C-alpha cells in the first residue's frame, strides 16, 4: 500500500507536466547481485546518459566522469528492497535539463541521446562494489517507449515511459536470464537484472598486462624473435 500511494502521489504531483519521464521495474521483480542474493537497501538506481561517450566493460573507470544523471531512486525514495521494485519520474524541461534533485542543473539531455539504467551499491571501483548497466536498442518490441531522449522543446512532446523489462542490451551485469560482462559467483535460475562484482583497478590492470604480455609472446614467436 505504501508503494502504491507513493506511485500515485508522484503521478498526481506531475499530472499535466509536459516532458515527464517515468521509469520503473516490475513489482516483485527478480533483481539479484553477483552472488545470487536479492538486491538490498544499499543499492541505488539511476537513469541518465553518457552523451557521445560509449560505455564498455573495458572503460568502466571512465563511466562516472561522463555520466549525466537524469533521475535516481534510492532506499525509501523510489527503491523498495522488500518489494524488489523501483520507480521514478522527472521532468525533461524545455531547456533539455532534468528537474530531478539528483540531476546536475548544468547537464543537458539532447534529442537523440541514448538512455541507460545504472544500478550500483557504490560507484567506487573497489572490492564489494556491484554494478549493472543496461540499455534498450530494439524499440519495436517495447511495452513502453524507446530509451532515447527526445526534443524537450517540442510542444508535442509529453515524455516517455522506460521500463526495465524493455532493456535488451547489457554493458555490464546480467539481463533477462543472460549474464554479460562482469564477475559473477552464481547464475540465478531466472532473473530480470543481476549486478556484477566490480574489478578493482589493480586487478584490472594486472589482467590487461597479462593479456598484453601473452599476446606479445605469441606474436614474437610467430616472427621468430623468441625461441
């Protein structure tokens, strides 16, 4: 009942406001961390854009510097861990910005920018951090709208509905029973979203150095440089 009242209050409070973006999961959704545990109260959920930056598993250390938060759901304010449900709504104003308290007032979300969901318990690249980043690329099968920011100055623009169930592209984490890039300890029997353990910068550097060394040795052997 508390969740329902909060949703209704948010909707009524924004009734008639053009350019409102609503976003959510399903009620009692299947949201897990890398160890197969339900996401707890420590997690936060954000929607936003990277602008022209393209996030990948390899450039995770650059995500935060390029990330523009449009809206955020946190424990008790849009994120209800006991119900495994999150939701939010924010106005995409006619200047291209977001009216969400979580957004930087200087950030602009231009028409054509792709929207992402970023789920995390910490944005630090450190032991214990869990991330998932997903987006939507196939717009034709959506129950809601395409995850693309529109021209907020268009008088015919009234906003969008972005649903987690419409996501179909994994950058990091797991989505709709498929694990993508990232580190996992468990594969749940069924899930909508699963976060992945974030590699520490040191371990990531060692991994890439090891791969580079191995590649160099293989190339050198092919060229006859090494015995």
